[in-house]
C-alpha cells in the first residue's frame, strides 16, 4: 500500500476509503450480532424443549432406562440434535461481532478480543460433538446394547459440561475489556459485565458431575444444570442487546470523526 | 447511582463499584434457590435429614458464626477508617478481617476431616450431599474473600486507601458482608433446624 | 475506646447476642421444635437485615435497591418456615 507520493496529499487518497483498522460494514456487524440470540433460540427449542433436556434425563438412570429413553424419543431427539449440530456455528459467528466491538476499546491488536473470539468459536466444539453423540444414540439405539447407549449418553454430558473453560475464557475476556471502556456511558453496562462474572463463577462446580448422579451437583441438578445453564442463557441475549446498540453508537462515532465511506 | 433529595444531608449511594451489587444480588438469589431446593429434598426425607443433622457439631457452627460476624465488624471499621482518612488504623482492621477469615477456613477444615474420619462423605446420603455442597460453595466464597482482604491489607500499608480512593475496598467489604450473611442463614438451616 | 461509640460495634454486639440465643438458647429441649425453629428463623431474618443495613450500608442506598435487598431475608425466612411446617413428622 506504499506509494511514492505522500498518501495524505495524493488526489487518490482524498477520496480513498479509510477502511483500516475499522470495519465499516455495520450491517454485517449487526447481522453477526443477531447470531447470538438466534443460536440461543435454536438451542433452547431444539436441545432444551424438543430433545427434552430441560431438565436432562436422570444421570442415575440404568443403561436399560437410558436405552428406553432414546428409543421412545427417537424422532424428536434426532430432529433436535441434528438442528443443534448445525446451529451451534451461530455461536462462533456471534463471537466475531463481539470481538470487533472489544477491539474498539483495546485497540485492533488487543489480546482479549482474540481470546473472546477463540473462546466463542471453540465453545461450538463441545456443543456440536455432544449433540452428535446423542444423535447417534437416538439413531442407533435399536441396534445397540444398552450399555453402549448409556456410554453415549454420558459421553455427551461429560463433554458438554466439562469443557466449560473455553466459554469461561470468552466470558472473562468480554467482562475484562468492557470494564475498561472509558466512555461516560459504557457500551456494555456494569450489570451485564458483572452478570458475566456470575456466569463465570457458576461454571466451576459443574466439575463435580462425573462423581455424583443425584442431588444438586448432578448434571440434572439445581446447581450444575439450572443455575449453570441459565446464567449462561441469560448472558447471551443481554450482551447481544448491548452489542447491537454498540454498533450504532460506534457508527455515529465514526461518522463524527470522518472515518466512514464517502 | 446518586439521588439527592431535599430531606437528606448526604445523597443515597451504594458503596463500592456499582456492578458488584449485581454480583451480590445474583449470589443472594442463587443461594435462595438452593435453600428452597434443600427444603424440598428435606420434605421427602425428614427422618434421614434429622438423623444426619444431629451428627453436626452445632457448637463449632455457632463459633463459626461469631468468627464471621467479628470479621465483618473489623472490615466495616476498616472502611470507616478510610472514610475518615485514618490511614494508620486501616492495616490492622483489614488484617483482623483476613485472620478471622482464615480461622473460619481452619474450623471448617477440621469439621470436614472429622466427618471423613467417620466415613461420612457427600455421597453418604442426600443431607450430607447438601451439607458438603452448601458449606463447600460457601467456603470457596470465604477463601476468595480472605484472599481479597489479604490483598487489601498489603495495599493499605502504602496508604493507598483514603476517603477519595476506596471503591475497591468498599466492593470487597460488601462482598465479605454477603459471605457473612449467607452463613447466618446456612448455619441454622443445616445445624439447628429440628424436625417437627 | 472510640470504637465503642461506632454504630457498627453496637450492631455487632447485638448480632453476637442473637447468635448466642439461637445457638445455645433456642436449641435447648425446653423449647418445642416449632417455637425453636420459628424463633430461630425470625432472628435469622433480623440478623440478615442488620448486616444489610449497617455493615453493607444499605441504609443509605437508593430506596428501591434497599427494599429489594430487605425483601430477601423476609422471603427466605418465609419460604423456609413454610416448607418446615409442610414437612411431615417422622414415622
């Protein structure tokens, strides 16, 4: 991009679009921000309601009971899990829109925006793979030994629950950077930032799930399921709401500073 | 959040950083849900819960309550010292808070080891699952709070905190009072609640 | 010592006294379980309220926030006692 002429004075530069380092495709930015609520709606309806995971089938169930569950709910689980496998990617797309807002605070070379984007992207992996295990269990239960179905059931839960720290990193990155916002009226308010910390804290105790099959810490329990999942479910739309507004505010700031396309 | 009304000499405010109150509020709601859940399980198992409750050491539990109340008192006095720019009083009051926090951790550890020595674990029955889970999560809160108080104590040696610079200590203090008040409920819930 | 003149010190003394009442007073067998449990949890609600108002300084907080927090001990005590009364006597 270097030319012999001084870029500030060349005729081409005055009507050149100042695209770097600011994304000026605000429309795409907002579409990506919408991917968060879309992900949540799909996941809540397909995984939560259709596939009957709110609350999950008991971890205390015997292999025969688990096999019977997958045989009985074969079609709903197959539909729910296959849609979730596909829609999990929306979480990744959403995380990109957040990272770009974070870069406006910590600068384009900022570290935490990259951690956020990686965290949000890798979060898709346990979601997709766990859904694939449960999809397989439903698809194949009629041919499988009950112990194998039980194994697939647990593989899904152990993966989806214990890989939480990739999401923890994403949430921490978001909270750290938005706390540093020096605007008088922050792009993301304190309440959402601190809700992120509540969600972050709520994930740790889920590490107990391999060791208990009943009670509050089991994967269907009040702590490991209801609190851990619902704090995260609430974080996604509340953060998204402020990301949409942030894009509009940033656009206004860019226009005021003369940084948009002509 | 500052609201000035005609009748008040000083405006209404929340101490510390605004956001910490979201955390405190959320923690209170979460624990309330856990208390409700505990009572639900107790409804299904009154005999087991009562028999197991009687194995808990209520004297130790009561002393733990006194320890945390004293800790909160010390920390509240430390914040008052900051407001009055009494910088040399701060370190010992913050240290008092941290040391009493450590005493609580020690006491709980002794209690847990006693249980394990008698072959009692979280898996023994639903009551003990709740006992270890509730006191365990609370204990994690205590460890975090004690660490934060220790950090404040070290910073206070350098006169960091005064009436103009107290948002962080006030936030930590508010969190610490939360930890105290949760135990105020937990102790009678687990140790004192006799069956009908 | 000036500490004795502080409000927080008097609140602390009160809380200590109430703790002794519940731990070593109401727990005695001379009180029926209903009296002990109801008494204990009413005291719990009072203790929590004082920690909120005087240690957490919610007395000086914006009124809506203060009321929301003050509702917590009331609701929690009510729910706990409600469940306690609904729990059957052991066989």
